[in-house]
């Protein structure tokens, strides 16, 4: 005991010395220092020679299956904690402690005492010298779709079961001595073909080889009818190597719950779609999904972007021409149609609006926000904070905005929590998640070369200059359509069909309402678009009909808009 502590205790024992005790700092001894809680991560030269710039993660799980790393990264993630590394050398440690950003817990110190499985992952970044003069570090997608816990070349440790007790403190070393192997692209079959080409435009922008891809689903009789050309259905969506519309020749087991959910949303199983696609009286078309991951997200949104580069031009002038020259597609606007849901829904509508003469119609399903006055629940033009709605007159009550709900209205995660997730996954817009994907696509480049955020991920404060830039560059699709209708409207008549559930889990129906309001006001010409809502309580993924029926509807539309005298041998 120090002399100062002795004097304090003596003072505290005297009657009437309460005031003196306050001055001296209280009657009790000072609180002990918090025990050290940390993990020390390193990698051997055998796993990766040379230094690594990237982001290190520690994942903590109560279960061993699947591996902890595969249970991390989504809004329902097990606890994980991340820290950037800069030129980390083999054998050198990076420490994950109470200061590392975390989700859903803010700090590793918040893990309660108990037995856990722990695993470390190191997301390796690539340096890009971009054509705009900026030099940045980001994860180069290796055809895994920007999944840090599955990305080829990333390092990870063997899972360990350990006992954690923050009160006692601990230091655990973990060696990232395993390397995630390369993605195995599915083999081509009679029905499904895979394409991957290097993009000259994107390679020039990024200063690094960049690739585009496609998965092509061929119709029945394609090989036996070599004189027939076919319409193309471009199916937009997140990165994936599987065939369009879930096509599979194998009937896979399905739980009762999964079947009930699928049927409530309106679509069939992949095997049922295969049965329709190969039936005698089904329209013969070619269906295509694109692969266009960026260093920021698993999908470029198929548009030109200040941060992502000229993906729109690359798809339109490199990928589609390649497909039309290698497969027997009808290279005519009436025979090119679009569809997609969620991210793909936004893309399908954007491609139709931006290229009204090139495509013959879109069947847009539950699209990402198409009017930024409803950026989920936020109006990014007038609201000051994304985490809480305007609440004038209430000094003691602050509401939280959700970004997700169940289809019966039950609240899910909040915008604050989603922002925390992305903040833990990466700095400088490198989380690979939804909010920062939008910022990379829609927003301006910051002074540091990375996407400028539309709101602060820690406070929720909205930067209205970023929101206005998004609008000015045409990414608010309702605003773009309204301001350009005189020039694009004549080529969009009867080409826009939108479908969304009235209880979309991400509130995407709210922006669709506003887009529908615009369509109703169009004149000279009138749009004659259709918007359908799934009721009651239809959530994200509702499309109101099977994929087979969707294609039958598209085929009828194509046939009705084909020039007189054109061949329709593809219609059976």
C-alpha cells in the first residue's frame, strides 16, 4: 500500500470526513487495471512470402461447424473483430484487442466468459494504380464474389477451442498458416456454358487485369437446329457461377420451410424450372447471367462509376458483343430483354433506362432503391441522420431506423447496426457490403481515392453533397427518368414492368411507390408500364409467378414487338 493510499484510508475512517474523502478521490482503493485481452495473429513465410497489406479478422463462435470464419460477415454474424495491416511481414504479429472494430459486439472485451472456437482470417489487398491518378489498396476479386472468408489467396488459421475470461485476461497466438484455394469454375455441360474475358476498358482504368464473365443457359435443340437464332434474356443479380433461374438437372432435397417460403414468393424449384425449360412447348430462348465483380463489391451494378470504372461500357461494348458473336443470339433490340431481383432489379431497370433503344423490355423484381427519397427508410436529400428519423419536439426519445424487417413487420437489424457491420469489415469503403457498394457505384471519389460515404458509419450524419452528386450523375432512377423522359420516353413505351412485395424486408417497395407515381404522370408518350405488388405480407423475393411463366410472358412480349416478317422459329 502506498503512503497516499494509507492517508486516504485514514481520512475515510474519521467521522465527518466525507467531504475530505471526496476531495481525495473516495474512500475505496482505485479500481484495478482491466486485464489484458488480446489475440496475436501472424503468418509464416510458407503461407505467403513477402509483406501483406490488407485486413486481419478474428472470429469467435460457440460452434465448430461450419468453421467460425464461415459464420462471419453478415448482419446475423457471429462476433468478429478487424484491424487493417500495412506491409505486415511474415512472422510479425498483428494484435486484435479491445480497440479493434467489432460486430455485433463493439469490442472483444465484451465476449462473456466461456468456451469458444476461434479462427483468424487475413484478407489480402492488391495495390491499384488507377487511370484517374489515385493509388489505392483493395481486395482483388478472384471469382469468389468479394467474400473475404472464401477468397482464394487469403490466409486463415486452424480453428481452436479455447476458454475466454475477460476478467482474468488472456493472450492467444494464432498462426494463419492455411491458404484458401482457387475457385473451381463448374464444368460446361450440354445446357450450360461459362465465359470469362479480360476487359480492355476495365484493365486500363484499374491498371490491373480485370475480367468479365457470363453463364449461358442454352435452349433445347440448340445444337440440332444450327440455323435458328434466339432471343436473349439477361438475368441480373449478385455474383454467382450457377445457371440462370436456378436451373439444375438434379432434384435436390428441400425442407418443408424452404419449400413453403419459395412457393409463397411465387417461383419454382431449379429442377422444376429445368423440366419446363426442356419441355416440348416451351419458348426457346438463351438466358444469361453476368459476372462483373469489382474491388469494392461482388457486382458493379452494370453502370459506369467514378469509383468502380467503366463497367457499363465494358458490358455493353465488350461482353454483350462477345456473347452475341459466340452464341446464336438475335442481335436486335426487340429480342434483348432484362430481368433480375434486388441488386439485379435495380440493374435491369437502369440498363433499360440508360439504353432504351438497345433493350426491348425489363421485368424488374424487388429492386434496390430506385428513388433516393426512399433510400430504404431514409431521404438522403433532406434527412440529417441515417440512424434516426426526424423527431422534432422530442428531447428525450430518439427512434432507431431499421434496414430490415420480417414480412409480418417484425423489426430486424437497424441502419446503425448495418453501419457498424461495414465499419468492422473494412475501412475506406472496403467492407464489400451493401451500403458501401452503393457508395462505390453511385458516389464521388474522396480526396484519398476511396468512395466518399453518404453518411458517417459511426454517427449516421448524412453528407448531402454526396447525395446530390448521386442524383446529379443519374443514379436516382426516378429522378433520371423524370428529367430525361422527353428523349428516352418514346423508346420505353410498354417496356417497364416492376414487381415487389408490399412488405419487402428491406423496405424497397417504398421507392417503387414513388417510381410508379412518376410512371402515371408520363405523357408524350405515356409509359404504359405496369407495377404489381405482392399482398398480403409478401417479402423480399416476391415475383408473383414462376420463372417459367415469367419467360413465357417475355416470349409473348418479344413476339408481339418483333418486326413484321421476322422469323420466330424459336417460338414453339
